[in-house]
C-alpha cells in the first residue's frame, strides 16, 4: 500500500512539474511575442507616416511573423533544454537555482527584461517621431486626437512593467520586497486591460455601453465616468475648433493686410 502511494505521489509530482514547465514556456513565449509585436506596430507606423516609402506591407508579412512568432519560440525553448523552467514564486517561469543564482538571473535578463527595455526605447523613439511629424504637418483635429493617443502607447508598456523590472533588479541583488512583488503581479496582468480602455473605449463603444446600462441598470449612469469623459471630449473638441477658427481668422487678416499694403 505504501509503495503504491509513493508511486502515485511520484507520478503526481512528475505531472505537476510538466504542467509547470508548459505554463512557464507559454508565459515566456506569450509575453516575449507580445513585446516584439509592439515593436512591429511602432515600425509600421513610423514607416507609413514618417518615411512614407513602403507602399505594400504584404511583402514584409512573413518577416514580421518570423520576427514576432518564431524568434520568441526559439528563445523560449532554451530554458527547456537547460531545464531552467520551474516554480518561480507567484507563477511558473525561469526558476532560481540555489547553487547558480547568478546564472538564473542572467537567463531571466536575456530571456525577457533586456528585450523588454530595448522595446521600450525603440517604441518611445518611434512614437515620438510619429507624434512630432503629425503635429507639424497637419492641422486636422481627428488626426491630432489620434496622434495624442499614440503617446500612451509606450507609456502603458513602461507603466505595466516598471514595477516588475524593479522587483527583478532587487531579486538580482539577492533581495526581495513584498510590495514590489505584489505590484509586479498586478500591473503585469493589467497591460491588456489598460490598452483596451485607452484605445478600445471609443465614443461609439461608450454609447453602446450607456445604452446597455440604461436598459439593465438605469441608476448606474446618473454620474458615470463615461458621461464625464464624453463631456470632457466635447469641451476639448470645441476648444480645438475655436482655436482653429482663431488661427484661420488671424491668417486671413494677415493676407488682407499684405494685400492692402501692396
């Protein structure tokens, strides 16, 4: 009976380790791939808006897939071959070997955090150039509103992973702080939600949400944040329109003065 129980326990332990390794691989692959895709988006926006040199992006499709899907897969297989995937605390990832802590930390750095901060820098520079180009070249209000949202693109990534980076820096130094660890877990999981709120919560979407609230929860929308945001956007749009009208009137006045002088 004892031998059978030990055998079952060993089998369960083996299965748990396998599940943990699969989870670690998927986490590393998914996070690394999503980060590389942000650099692809930044590159496409920069090429399309600033450079204006590439007309057909279909020819780059396979290169993009190779870069953002296959390269992360290759890097994610390395810890499998070196048997470094395992229990990393809150989740399964690259585990810390007690007798090789520096090796484990360096592997974590090259597997995720180094590509992460390279992406931060590249995305930030690219989005700044796009933002500056559009601001200088066009007075269209819709394009300005769109480009204003672009500045949040690298900031969201930095916001969601800054605490994780700080947490890993302390881990690298052999220290651990519970507060940083908690914020690391919370913010890392909020990246998709924050992106959805910033880029997906458009005026049309808010209108549909309000209609649903009126139908099922009428008291929820008396002073809801969606209404306040719409009011703010309307005031901002009105202010921008007034500013454009003033600039246009000033330009016409200059032309009239120039004409009268001549």
